[in-house]
C-alpha cells in the first residue's frame, strides 16, 4: 500500500524544505498538507501537483485529528514546538486511527531554544557555557527530563507522553538553521538572518555582552535529509530499532557544527564591510534590552548558550550532513539580506573601483600582480593583416604576472565589430561576435595536421608575459577566429562560448556515444558545461561529482545530471565504488571527464571507469600528482589530455546553442562594469555564483 503522509507547515521555512526533500526522494507517496487558505495553498499546489491540500489552522482540532488518524506518518512543523492544542489533537488522531499491529508515526519538530533554560533562568547573557553539552545518545534522558520551565518543554512532554506501541514518536530538535530553503513559501531562516539584517540596518554588527555564548548549527538541507531518513525508518518499522529511534529514546539533536555568537558577529561584520554594505567592520556590544529594541525578543538567543551533540542520527540512521558550513554561508546571507533591504554596495567597493579617465583612447585593465590592477591606456591595435577585426570587449579572468610586465587580462570575451580589414567578407561593423582567444601560426606541423591548439607559436589572449588579453576597449583578432552570435544571444552569453568550447573539445576527444554513462568530476563552469554537452551528445546518464551541494543542485537542473557528493574521509576507491553502486553504473562509467585537476579526483576517475573506458583530463591542477598507473594499464584505459579547443569546436558550440540543446545564460551570476573588474574577480575568488562577468569600457 502507498505510504500516506500528513504534513503541516509546508509554506514555512523548515516544513517547505522537508516536503521538497521528501517529495524528491519519494514522489510515490500520498501527501496531504495543511494550509490556512487557498492563497497559501496555491504555491504548494504549483510546486507539488499531486499533494492533497486541506484548509484550516492549528486551532482546528477536529481536522487535525481526522487527518492524523488517516496518515501513516505525521510530520508536524507548523509552530509545532509551541502550540499545545495542535500537539494534543495529533496525538489523539494518531491513537484513534492506528493499532499495535499497524502503528502511526509522529515526527515532531522542536528546537534547541529548549537548552537555553539555565541562562534564561539566571538571566545570563553573553557568557561562556556553564553546563556540559547535551548528548542525545549516551545521555538522552537529560533531554527528555528537562525542567518544565524550559522553552518548548510543555509541547515536548505532550509528544513524549503520547508515545506507545500504537503511536511511535520522534522529536527532532534543530539548533541555528541556515541555508536557502527550497519550499514553495518562506525560504529564509531567522536567527543568523536577523543578526545580518540588524547589522545592515545599524551599520555595525551587534554582539550581546562579551559574545562568548555558544550554539550549534545545521544546514536546512541536512535537516530535511534527517526527516527523510526518519520517514524511511518508519516505513521499515524494524522492531530492533524501536528503542533507538522512537519514544523516550527518540530525541534527535540535529547539529553539524558549532559556533560562538561573538565570532559569528565578527564574520558578519567583516563580510558586510568587504562587500561595501557598511563602513564599520568591528562589532558593537549591546545589552539584552538594546538587542530587543532593535531586533525583537529573538535577538536574546545571540546571548544564550545551547550546546549538544547529534550522535543518535549518525549512529542509528547513518545521517551524514554534507551542506555548506555556516561560516561559508554567511557571505550569501549578507547579500540576500542586503537585497531584501534594498541596500546598495557602497563604502568598501567604492575604494575598490579602478580609476578611468575620459582621456584614455583604448582603456585596458592591466594586472600588475595578484590582487593589484590598474586601468591604463594601451596602443590602438592597427590593422596590418587585412583579415583582422576590432571589437568592444566583454569578459576576463585573473592570472599571476610579473609586476614589471603588467598584462592586459581576459580570454573569455565577446564584443561588437568596430573596424574590419578590406579582405574581411564574413563580418561587418556592428556585428556581435565571440572570439576564439588564441590563433596559431598556421604553418607548423601541428597546424598542418589539423591540431592548431597545439601550435607552439599560438598567440593566446592574456598569456604572460607578452600576449595581452581582451579586457580592453579595442582588441584585434583574425576574421576566422571571430564567431557571429545568433540574433537571440546577448554579448553576456557570448562570453560563455569559450568555456563551452572547452567542454565540446573534451567531449569530442572522449567520442561520447549515444547511451554511454559519463562521470564528470567538478561542477564549476567547465564541469557543468561538460555535463550539458555530454547529455546533448546522447549520454544515457551523466554523473556530476563535487563537494559543493549548491553546484550539484544546479547540475541537476542545468544538465539533467545525477549527482554525488564525496565524503571527505572517503578514499578514491570508496568514492568510485559509491558512485557505481548509487547510480547503477554496472562495471563503471564509459567516460570520465576530470574537470578539477585535484589528485584525489583523478584517482577516483580512473577507479570509476569500466575496463577499456575513456578518461579525459580537462582540469589543470598541480604540475605533478601521484597517479594510479597500474590500474590505468590493467584496465587498458584510453587516457587523453585536453588543451583548449580545436578545429570545429566553436562551430559545434554554435550549433548546440542555436538548436537549444545547450544553454549558457543560466550560468551567469552577474555583470560588473569595467571599473569594477576587481570586484568581479574577488567574487569569483570567494566562490560566489558561477560566472561573474566584466563589461567592457564604453
């Protein structure tokens, strides 16, 4: 029989993300969601067409009893930790509709504000913890016997007391939650987000007292994964797991990290300062009264201690959180809160602006050393060969150069034809083009053999020390290395032809055939495009491997890829074995495109290949790595290096784009004006977004 789920809070932050994760893992379930009215229900219905909606509130006890009695599993997330009436109704409904032979399951959301009871009792704020951390495995009784005065304790007791052979309960108690929600309603958390909001509004990060208080934290995606595991455990209903998962033992702390609130305030202030949102990077001490005045009652949590270890989920369910850490998430939270408040970047990035005067004839962005650039004049490139053209530039990347020989940056570029030689026939002034940023001698053995990308005399843009790049107003290229863009394509998309050409070249080297399985290590720009091209070439299954969950989620949508997030502690062999088992690759992948250059990924790539498979090294890392040469030979793997692009690659790129088999627009995170080139580079350095572009000088 189909499993029936009744869930509350689907328009909320946690409930919406739980429904997203559960629906994705088990679309075959019958879902019923409680929503207040049709307006609230509309986005739920739009996102999850098969979900049945029932309209009401937590005060509609009869409705809650009826739906709980019919459900196999109740997931309660709507004001769940504080609404005693709703908890009593769910308990009554589950008991009425189930038996010992067919029990009902209740997954209840609480919160670790309950662990702050000691500091709240003594009205202590900003001090270090005075109690040892709680432990949900070895000392779970400490959690199930907290003082009645503890926050949320009244509802926790209702859940715990309702547990029986007929109603099996589990309390999930998360700490500070962060990350972008994936549900159809609210996608924003509160605790850290309100701290960031207060920072932006006040112009300085707040800190309660000494800032020594400690909390735990968890990414909302990892929290949702825990709910999925609990649902699957409920369906399995193994008697030997009862004492580990349900009832008086079924109390799950859900942490995957710990933080000190004072340190979080410093990180928020530093990030907001660097991004130009505020002018003071240091924190500002606040009393509890001041914090409440500017940010409400919830701000007091920044000064209270809540510490515990989530051992039970890891030990009994195999829960393995993989989400981005709170520290790494903070810059994204700062940007999202600034956007909500309509705050523009100002102070810090004004200092980062490069100076450009109107007297410059050909303004160009010269890199003197890593992190130090200037806008200076460059000679106007005179036409010598009558097949040369000029264009307005877009795009660029950063390289290390000798300060005594500054280099104009940029090799991913598009622009508008400004001047043409007399022999040019395929292009005219005003045409939008993308460039293939390197042109060969046309005379050496490699060129004559049709492999001009290996030409030893290649003139490649932004190649130190003497070959300048395209981050300039005027840039000269041969006619046949400029590609006219389709009418529907903008110059911003034109920049992405270059990395797409790398993906095409690697896929052609691999000779990907219809129905093959392709494993791609790395979900950066090139890795994502490799996935899209492999799919367009007929790959049956494309597996995207990366340690960044947001990139993997993007790969699923962008390239219809399945994904794998390797655990840090796993060996290359274990990673390869897990990929094969998880995605049904039988003897292994047919093709591996390695787009990271990371040694562990290279080894995993060789390991995940089937015998006789093809391995293409797309990414560049260290110049020397340890390599599994014996395995390469024993499996008779066809291994090739991949360098840039070659004859026909750009033509195939344009075909893929014009036929809409591949799209690049989704990769573009933003476009910065020419004077803010360093801002775009810094964003890329921080890992913000996927592709940050730079607009050419006007």
